């Protein structure tokens, strides 16, 4: 039986106790019983418009106490197969992005070195550059699978190279991602010019707008993703503004006419089979949320990330048995 699992909500009410993700144990000491850890990176000094995503990890945890351990859509009792904890937050430095990147690398490196999969709660999207630096140190350049209304491949904002609009151009320049296996999905909304998306394509990303995705449909989109990413390591980054503001009003730079939560959950569920090395969920901004709509969407997407890790473990166990 896996060592770390959520508190049993038949024994203690789910609204009791400290707010860890999904009522998992809060453990700061890494050990061999962890398949995944949830960790927050409450940094929002990279935001170009609304600030406040520093409170994202707390808001997602707050909603997550409602999540239950059996996932009927994937038919799996998650904690029969894996064990995981809430590792708390990485100690970032508000206002200091370069120093925060160092903190992120220092925080994630021991997790990755143990082969534990980090699931990171943001924070604004600038943090993903720090995450990819840590990931590439362990795995070399990985595929990037990005769900986002924005490509985040601008060169600079206000003359500054590091913020939530630029992380994937920087990641490419730094050699952290294998762009030939990387794909960006969900782009929409007004731009500064056609070069914004064309630049991403010229850099080598496969780019799918929300409209293209909706026309193709979820099943076709999943075929494209699996074909593109292939069997090598992949990092999944999910900007909550991929969703329509109906499902995620609490975010830094909302764009209308986005994906529904149904489409998003179906897409994430369909990722089963990929070789995940890490996940993040960014840009939740609770001050603009209403009735926990955004944190409900975010927590449920993270729940599907955890399920993917459990499915992978179950598959590995079944393969071992059949040998
Ligand atoms: Mn983004
Ligand atoms: Mn975005």
C-alpha cells in the first residue's frame, strides 16, 4: 500500500485540517515513497497586466480538498498505485526574478534527481523557465506541451527579457526544450502582429489556435499531440487562460472564446501514454475569481495530472507481471 495518500474523508470532514492539496500529507523531507510531489511557486512578479497569482497555490489547494481518490473516467483508484505528498512551496523572492529562478532550480533539483515527478502550482508563467532549467539539468532538452491562450514567445516586455510573456523563447535559446517535439495549443485573441504566432512557428513550435483545435476536435488533437511528442520525456505546462473566462475568470490575461473545461479535461485524460517528467498549472489569480470557479477548474486539471502518473505506474506494474 502506498505510504502517502489523502486523509480519509469518511473519518474526518474534508473541511478540517490544514489546506494541503487533496488532503495529502504535508512532508518537506523527500523519501523513496514519493511518486509525485505537489509544490507551489507563488511568484507573480513576471506578470505584465494583473498581479496576484502569488495566491494561486493557496486557492487551488483550498478547492482541492473536495477531490476524491477514485477517478471514474479513467477507472483507477489513484492511491492503489502511487504515493505523493504536498511538499509546500518553493521559497521565491517577490520582485527578484533572476534570484527566484535560482531558488526554483535549487528547489526542484532534489525532487527530479530522485525520479519524483513534480506537479507545480503557479504563480505566473515566468516560473516555467526556472522549472525547465531544473528539468533539462536532469533529462536534457525535453518536449514542451503547452496549453495556453498565448504563445509566450515574445522577445521582451518593457525592454525586459524575463517575464510571463517570454519564457519559451528563453527556454529555446537556453537549449532546455526539444522544439521539434514541442507543441503549443490554444492560442487566440488579438496580437501585436502576425509575427507573434509566426515567430513561434519559425522557432520550430507546432502551434494550434483554439479555433483550429475546436475544428479538429479533441480526438484528432490528441493524435496530433501523441505523434508530435512521441516517446521521449515531456513537460506539460498548463496556463489556466487556455480555458474560456467562463471557466477561469481568475487569471492574469484572460482571452474570450477559449476551451471549455470538458474539452480541457478530455485533452489531459487523453495524454496517457506519454513519458511525463513534470507538470505545472499556472496563472490562477484568485482576486479575480468568483465562487472558486477558476480554482475548481485548476484543481481538477491537476487531479487529472496525478491520475496520469497513476495510470503510468499501473501500466508498468502490469507489464512487469506479464514478463
Ligand atoms: Mn502563458
Ligand atoms: Mn496565457
